[in-house]
C-alpha cells in the first residue's frame, strides 16, 4: 500500500510540474492563443510520459486556457473577453477595498514600495517586459500586504489567468512600460501623503487601463480573441517549448 501511495504521489508531482510549465508558457504568451498542442511532442520535450501531459491539458481546459476539438486536436484557447472582465472585477474589488482600509503606512512598507518602483524604472528603461511584469506582480502584492490582506493574493491570482494574458499583450503591443510606472508611482505618492481616497482612485484607473488596451489589440488582431462562435482551428503546426 505504501508503494502504491508513493507511486501515486510521484505521478501527481510530475503532473503538477508539467501543469505549471504549460500554464506559465500560455500566460506568458510563449504559447500564443490559437496554437496547436501535441501530447506526444510536449511529452518528448518535457521528458515525461503522455499521461501527465494529458492530465495537465484537461486541467488547463477546465481553466479555459486550452480548447479541445474532437477529431482535430488541442489548442491554446483564444483570449476570452468575458473571463478577462470577470477577473478584472474580482481584482479591482479586492485590491481597492484593501487599499481603502489602510492606516498610516509605516516606513518599512513605503521603502519596499519605493524600491520596487526603482526596479520597475530600471526594467522599463531596459525594455525588459518579463522583468517588469514580475515586478508589477510584486507591487500589487505589496499593496495588499499594506492593507493587511496579503493572503487575498491567492484569490486574485487564481482568477486572473486570462487577465494576465491580456495584460501581457498590452505590455508587448500597446502600453509603454513608462506609463504603467507612472500609474504605480501615483498610487504610492498618494499613499505617502495620506490621501487614501486618491490612492484608491489612482489604483482603479490603473487596473481598468487593460480594457482600453484589449480593445485596441482586439481591433488589430481579432484572431487572438474568442468570438461568439469562434471558428474551429485546423492543425498546421505544433507549439514547441523553447
């Protein structure tokens, strides 16, 4: 019995690793919306059997990040505007409510935020989108921490896979990193001057900016977004993990 449990735990561990790898590549746009996915090729590249790949694709389908078409195959899902809106609603509700309830911030908290802004500035100057995105995540977690709701990040993070893909698209194609940095700085400056209401307003404007970006991206690249009745894709090539 112990051997069976050990084997089951090992399979689960491998699947979790594969799931995280595929999820990360989909959200980071390494695997672009609409790209085909092959269980055989992914298993070979990741050095695992087809089973954890198949199980991971099923879980990603439940998240709405993978679409399966019978007789055709599995594909990275197109960006779903409805899911983006839902995730944005959850994020805005949690983050703004947390920020609205802060007391006077301590020096340590402000130092962390200022240091993060400086790192963002360096990433923006280097045009390092990946690094900027990572720092953006840390920034928003720090704001929740400041409001005493750091644990709420789990709920925010679990809801925003589709939102993150939209945000990545906006960072790559439409919104200069410097503009996002200025929006972050406006939130921090308002907090530092004890203008909580202004900080919440600035945060709300910042969080909602993604909708303007998505509208522009959708107009330029409609093939990346799910429509009311998206056409079934055809398998031409297989997405590879670089």
